[in-house]
C-alpha cells in the first residue's frame, strides 16, 4: 500500500519560514518525479514545485526565490523549504509521486496558514 504523509504545516507570521516533509512508504521515491501542489481557500489546486528523478527542479513563478524543493532518496522523503512566507501562500499543501508511465499517488495534505 502506497502512502505519502505530509507534515510540517502550521501557522506562521508573514516573513516566516516552514519546512514541509513528505514521507513515502510502499514506493521508492528514487523511481518517481515528486512534486508539491497547493490549494488556497476557494481556489483551484496549483503546482508549487517539482523535482525530477535526476534532481532537476521547477517552480511556480509566485514562489521562485522563496521556496526550495529537495529530495532525500535514502530517507524516502521530499521536502519543501518555504521562506519569506506571504498571506497568499495560505493553502493546503499536498505532495505527489508521479511514475514515468502516468498516474500519481497523493498525500492527504497539510495546512499552511500565513497570518499576523
């Protein structure tokens, strides 16, 4: 059974930082492209950042220079370091594992609230 479990969300003030973790079981993430999506309140889900099997990264324009995605294949975990957080970063953040041949495994999400 494949499970992706996110953690690290919470309430933070504008300008603060959080690090999200996505721990995988049932798959070896070294074989998958991994990504983080978010869904703000009342809006559609959007891609935040992704990282390929080879380590190449891609970011939404809104988070470039502030967020960093990384992976530790030995720990079977993907991270999202979020700095200089803004109120508009408030959302449910979910991680996804994408096999090369299509489909996806999703985590349940973790809530991030940026507010003073």
